[in-house]
C-alpha cells in the first residue's frame, strides 16, 4: 500500500467520500448542483491528502492538507444546510448518538476497502453522522498540519535542505 493510505486522515476521508456519494444519490436531486459540489468536496479532501503526502516539498504538503481541511469543512456546511433546509435537527455534541459516531475509527478491512458503517436510512441520522465524521476529519487534519509545521521548523523545507546539500558538496563536506 502507498504510504498515504496508512494515514488515519486518508482512511476517514475515504469513508466520508464513499458515504457522501451514497448520501447524495439517496437524498439530493440529481439535477441539483449540490450533488457535484458535495461529491467534489468529499473527493478533494481525500485526494489532497494523497497528493500532499507524495510531494517532495513539506511546504506543499502542508498547503495541500490545508486544502483538504477546507474541502471537508465545506462539506460539513453542506450537511448543515441539508439539515436546516429540511427542518431537521443538528444533534448537539452531548447527544449519545453523536458520541457513538465519534467512537468510529476508520481502518482498512482489506486493501482499498475501509470499514465504512452503513449509511442510516433516516436522512437526519445520516446527515448528522456524516457531519460528525467531517468534524472528526477536520480535527485530525488540523493536528496533522500542526505536526507538519513542527517538522518544517525542525528540519527545514525541501529547497532549504537541497541548498544545504549543494553547499556541502561545493565545500567538500
């Protein structure tokens, strides 16, 4: 498996993407622009994590994780809009059902198949579950970004390290 596939953020983003595709098929009119917007935001979250992991530049990796986080936050707003526009409740953080959702940990069951829960049949429950997963993903991505920033401060960036190697080569060190 490629290295990015071991990242918890990537696995959870894959679950969010897969469930979002199913969600919009069930509850969003196919002619609505919202379908493309939600699917693209979910896909962007996942793809930018993978792309960021594979670039040589730590600075670019940090930026792409930021794009992923922005996409997931955008998707969370779409789920909030879905609930509000249909007169459905956004469950409070203390709700037992939200705590159960927060207990979910995304892992690979087999290569490229995550342990995604079944999408609930009730649209309010499904939207709240995905909203919770988006919030979890945003939190994990913010932690990943902070860790990458710390690494950048301690180790420097790609250009800086390449320049240091070039100077060492020129001076014979």
